[in-house]
């Protein structure tokens, strides 16, 4: 017999309607033994969900004193070329125009470019700052601040494709459906500002990332912890502003009625997570109607600050606005802000690295430098961690003559703030920048280290799901990169 799930339970004494839910079957069959088992499982699940829901509304307690209280992640979507920006390779200049030597072995690529000639760095690298760390001429503004940066030259991941690599860098897994780093941090630490989300995403207005919003989704964590997308201007979130003629009191009364109905609906459905998230979202949206417009009002900033971020230049205005928004948000207690540079193509320089990276470095270099300077002069960089990276790097071999294919086997990112020692490079790729070779840092190790800097132990930050204690860094044994903390 096929059993259909009933919308409501049959009240005691009522006639049987011929429709029985699975829950009713367990409740009535076998003396209720099945229901007892189900109740135990639900209690475990609801306990975890209840703890998670409350954590989103009040600041959480870290596992140990954190170096960073908040994090800004600058995500260069599409895969910036490490060998053209942060990883100088004299041998790549020496052997440019020649095929990849056989000594490097087989290389997995998407477009069979392994036998193409090597392509020299597009622009020269120069020693900068007191440290003398080499940075490409593509990045004159950020290069000036190299003494505040720790460049990781040995990152590596597991997929040559964009969606899987975007997911891995954001969620720790190449598979869709896992919680993002921002969601895990929001789950572990909550929000410092009850009127704003703990996790805010500022996407590139030119288009979405490859793989879509799951990159900042909450996965199997309660929906409360997914990233909230915002934008500059008077409408940071669509439909947030109440209709004209509706007073705050009227809106509060309407919301109270809706929330009471939602809570009754939830009580009959075992504290459904999606309903809980919706109730919390309604309350947060009501509070954000006052907080969000003030945060995104960039006219409150001085003319000098706006110019520093490049708001007076059409080429830098867009990313500059988002960098300035990020500073305003962390200043007001938002825990995790992620900015995306790059539309659906972004930094994906298959055909022409010079054209692509000239455009994107021009858009982002000055605003990123302004963000670091601004955080530092306000005393925020001391306990704010800034992260820069993409989903992977680019191959040392050429593609279509002037471009480069995807390279997840060795690439760069950098950290700044939160007590990170700057003016240094950690790790190295091989002589031509093909693979991570020294002091290698897998994406999972990278995530474990970021959580550690936020005061969270990646081994104990778990969520029970489908019979497993899931975590950001996966089931394997992962160690933090202690050298990055010195």
C-alpha cells in the first residue's frame, strides 16, 4: 500500500480518512517503538539546529582567543594568473617559447595545452617595500603595501574546472551543497550586530560566479547562516524598504501577526529549519530597514576617502564602492564580508592575459590598496583578517598564443591583518610555476588556518548531518599552517 504524507495529523477519535503519514504509521505501529526511535533522532537534530539558530542572533564564544574578530575575503573570480602577479619565475622567462620539458611529467589540463610553448610573465616583477618582496607591475598600488602582506605561493586544489574549484575554495569540497566558509564562521561565532547579518556577500554586478549562489550558501547548516547579498545605493536589498504610507508601528503589528502564525505552523512540524530561518529572516529584515541604508550610504564618507577608493574614476568606482562598503560593514559588526571581482568570465584569461589582467588589475588594485590603508589607519587591521585569492591560478604554458589555461596544482593567495607577519612569501611552486613544490598548502589546510585565526578549532566546529559530524575541512586529518601564524 502506498502511503501519502498527510498535511495534518488525524485528531483522536476522528474517522480515518484513508491517508496516513509515515509519522502516523510509526506512532501507531509496534506499540510506538518506531516513534520512540524517530523522536530520539529528531531531538538530536533539533538540539543542534536550535543551538545554531540562537548562535546567529548573539555573538558566539570562540574556542580560544582569536587573532581576528572579522574577515574580509577578496575573491578574484575566474582564476588570476599567479605567474603574472605574485610568483616571479626567472626560468619561465628563460625557457619562454619552448615546450614544457619532459622532466615535469604529465599535466592534467582542460584544453590539452600541456605541449604548448611556455609563456613568459606578461609584465616585469620588481622588489617592493622594505622587505623587497617581488610583485608584478600589474599591481603598483597593492605592491606599495607588500610589507603588510603574507603571500602564499603554494596553494593547491583538486579540480581544473571553475564550478568545482569555486566550490572547493568557498566550501572545502568540489561538490555542490556544502556550507561556505562564511556560513561556518557565522555558525560558530554569530553576529556582533543584531541589526545586520553575520555573513554578507557583495557580488560582481556584471554577473554571477560559475557554480552560482551555492558558493556562499549554508548547505546542510540551517538556512540562517547563508550569505546575504547586498549592493551599494539606496536599495541594498530588494524589497527591504516598506511601502509608502506604512508606518513602523503598522509594519511591526503586521510582522507580529505573521510571526505568531509562522511559529504555530512550525510547532506542528517539529521545529522545521526552513521555517525557523524564515522567522529569523523576517525579524532581521525589519531591523535592517534602519541599519542597512545607513551602512550603504557612502556619501557619509569624506571626499578624500572616496577618492582614495577610486570612486571618482569610472574604472575603479564599482569595486571601490564594494571595498568601502566592506570596511563600513566590519566597522559596524558584520563578521564576514566576501567581495567578488569578475563577472561570468572574470579573470579567466584563456585568450589574452595582457588584455584581461590589465582590465581587472586596473579595476581592483587601487581599491584593495585603499581598503588596507583605511583599515590600518582606523586601527581595524589589527583584528581584521583580509584574504585575497581566486579559485585557482593559470598554467605556465600558453593557450591561443597569448592566454593561459586553468591551474589548480599551484597558485597564490595572500593574507593581511590580524597579526599576520607581512613582507614575506610562504611556500613555493616549481621553477616554472606549474605545481606547488615547497611548504604546500592545500585548500583544506588554508581553511583550517583561517578558522584558527578566527578563534575556531576546525576539528570541533562540526554539524551533525546524515549520521556524520560534518566539518569545513572534511574527514581527513588536516593540520593548520602554523608558520603562517608567526
